[in-house]
């Protein structure tokens, strides 16, 4: 289940994120901010199985609430309006976003106590690494 992802996660590394943002169509100015931002990721689950995932930074805070395997409308940090589905596959939390005929996938998994988020569009892959905040 998603319990292993629950908690507050602090970003410690981000690789290739600029190329990923370019590939999904993020403009130059927003990419500059996105590259400097090290957001915290806060994941919680309520009694009804609704998962809340909040990305908090000094620049912007975004929040999505969802149930696994149910499509929902998401407005991303860069203001894309996407149809999003979250699934749990082999211990990975998979977020698929589709908009304007495009699709991207964010795979999150826990490895050696770290949360690794792979942002994938086409052949572009960005890797963002988080550690659990005390």
C-alpha cells in the first residue's frame, strides 16, 4: 500500500530536471525557478483511502488528493491541466498525466530509505531524490 510513502520528504538531489521541464513545455522563467526550488513532499492517507500529496516550497505549494486507480483532474505546479491516474505497481507509486495529446509518468519508489521520483516523458528522464524529514 501507499503507507511506505507517508511522511514528510525533503529533496536532496535533482538530476536532469531542466530537460524534463523543457520536454513537457515549461517556459524559461518557470524552469529557472523550478531548478532552484527544493520542495518538500508531504504524503498522507485518510480513513477513506484518499491519498493527499502536497509539494511545498517557498515558490509554490501544490496539493493533489486522489484514490488509487481513479482518474482525476490535476492542475500542476507549472499550470498544466492534466487528467491524472495514480496506481501502485510493484511497490512503485505511478502518476500518469495526460494533456494536449501528451503523456508523462512520474514513478516514485522507496530505495534504501530514500524516496526516488523518476519523471519520464519520451526518452527524457529526470531523477529527484528525497530523504525522510525527522
